[in-house]
C-alpha cells in the first residue's frame, strides 16, 4: 500500500510539472473519439464518467484511462483529475500517518504492558519457588531438611526400630521358651522331691516302728529275766 502511494505521488509530481503544460498548449486531436456526457471547463472538457474502484490504484488507473495523447505522443491528464487524485493521496497519507502513529503508540503501550506483566510474572515465579521450597522443606529441632532427605531419615529410623523390635521379640520368645522349660524342669524336680520326701517319711516311719518293736522286744526280754 505504501509503495503504491509513493509511486503515485512520484508520478503525480512529474505529471503536475510537465503534463499540465501540454494539456494547456496542445489542442485535442480530431481523430480521438468524442466522450459522452462532457462539460467544458476552460481548455479541457470535464466528463461525467464515474470511477467504480475507490482505491488509489483504481483511481490512478482510471485517470490513465481518461488521458489524451498529444501529437508528440505524450499523455495529457486533466488538471482537475490530478488535483482530485493528489487530494485523495494526501488524505490517504494523512490517514496512514495517523494510523501509524496510533499503532506506534499502541505498540509502546503494549510494550509497557508486556514489561509490567513480565515483572509480575517474575515476582510470582519467585513467590511460587519460595512457596515450593517451603513446602519441600521440613524443620526438625531447628534444622531444615528436604522432604526427600527427611523421609529417608525417618524411614531409616523406623527400619532400625522395627529390626530392633524383631530382635527383642525373638529374644523374648527364646527367653519365654527357656523360662517355660525351666519351669517345667522345676515342676518335675519338685514332684520328684515331693515323691522322694514322701518315700523318705514313709521309710522313716517304718524304721521308727521297727525300732519301737525292737525296743518292746528288748524290754520284754529284760522283764522276763527278772
């Protein structure tokens, strides 16, 4: 679009300098076909044909299609068409400059917004990292541990305690079994002792009776001799 405007501007400048002079000095050729619906304005007949393409390129092409050719082979353009095209080009340039300025201002504002958003994102990322670090850390006895390290330490302690408990239970079971065995032995020994004691008492009583019988016999013999 801008390249088209520059091309048209250059052509208009050249045409305004040279084409208008030929348009005023050279009479129109009699061999050219007459144009319908024309109105004379000075030395040039203003026609009433309307351009159907409102773009600058369309206006330029329409202007070229409405030119006349001088006997020397030059293209002659009506001044009012050049003026109208120049006005349209100037208006378009002003509009383009205004839009460009607005776009530049918009880009500047968007750049400021982007920088602000980058700053906000950086701050939020820092806060998120800090929060993540706090979540991943555990303080124990005033010492900060990473969750992974803390989990390893805790599970290691639990494992050691479980192993110690298994050893204690195993030893306790062995001690209980030994105690049961010793208790059984004690019961057996106690039973044997009670049986032995009963036999000893019975034997002692038997010996006492036999001794008493012998004493009685001895007394009878002694009394018989008297």
